[in-house]
């Protein structure tokens, strides 16, 4: 697979809540007649909340050289000021063949981005989190199963956005 | 009069922001960020604590003596909420 090509596309419908501190499933109403209901996942501003995208399989044509880019597509209904950012963090947990029990502590190692909100209410911003190939992405290789965990680091120094930050989609591509 | 704990103030902080987000309401004008919002919540809670004596003194008798502190607080909640609902 060439650099820049798509690997996996995810929506809130693929997400599974962790056992605690889970972000909240929600929808954003559209403006058409009848109105759309855009599924989203609301991450609070006052507490760090998490969401998992488990049981993913890295496509067989992932080249395993340049790593991956996880693009978070999100909205911030209460926020448009570019100095009020949201801190998104993501990490992978590798579940390779006959090697990892699902019950172990994954010890997630997060990479993150301090993301500016969209410039107008209810618009969607695209922000990237990069992972180099290898340990940075828990050494996931083509054909292997993994969990993608996403959270909002609410007490990161850069996270000052007021209100929920609403995750709408994730696009994983080859960097 | 004691103020709310940090934990209780955090609950208000989170609840207000979630409610505003549900309404799709922008509250980021005038240099606001979420920490400025928290400062406002803390100040309002402190103001209520500071003015407890004056608030109580303004309640006429026999209610001032006849109502418990809990009843007075409950009435205050109802009055403030209704003023908010009718946009006073």
C-alpha cells in the first residue's frame, strides 16, 4: 500500500465503551427535511473520557514502513475560538497471533494532537495523530488484530475548549 | 458558610458545559475558555457563601425563624431557576 492510502475508516457505530470513564454516544441534528441524525461521541471538557474501537484488523496491504496517521474528525458545538483547543490522544493495543491475552493491561502509550476547533459552530475539523511504524503503534503489522483507544486529555495544558468535543469519524491511513 | 467542594464545583462545571453543548450554544466570546468558566462557577459559589447573612436578614419574620436553612436554600433554588426560565 502506498503512502497516503486509506487503511481503515471508523464511525461511532464501530465504537465500544470501556468499563469506566466512557465518552457518551450522541447525535447532532442536521438541517435537512427530514433532518439527519449524525452519530457522534461526546468527550467531556471536565473529565478525561475514553472510547475504544476494538477488533480492528490491519489491512494486509499495510506496508509497515512509514507508519500510520489517525485522522480525528470532530465538532465542538460550544466552541469556535482557535486558541481554545481540544487535546485528542490515541493509542493502539496489538493482539497478535497466540501471543496476547485480552485480559492483560495494555499499558497504552498515547500520541496526541492539540486541535483547534472548527471556525464555525457545527462544522467539522480534521486533525491528525501520527504513529511511526513499530513500537510507537505497538508493533501492529499487516493482518493483525488491534484495539484503537481514543481519549480527550481534559487536563492537558492545551485543552481549554469549552464544552463537549464530538468525535464523528476516524480515518486511518498509511503515513 | 461552607462553599461547595472542588468535586461538587467540578460537577457543576461539567454539567453546564454538557448542557450548553447539547443546545449547540457558543459560550466562547470575550476571551472565554473552560477555565474562565470554572473561575466564574467558583466565584458564584463563594458569593453565595459570602452573602449568607445578608440573604437571611432579608427574609421577613416569621419565615426567617420558622424556615430551616434547607427550606430557605430550596426556595432560593426555585426562585433563581424561575427567574432564569422567564429570562429575568
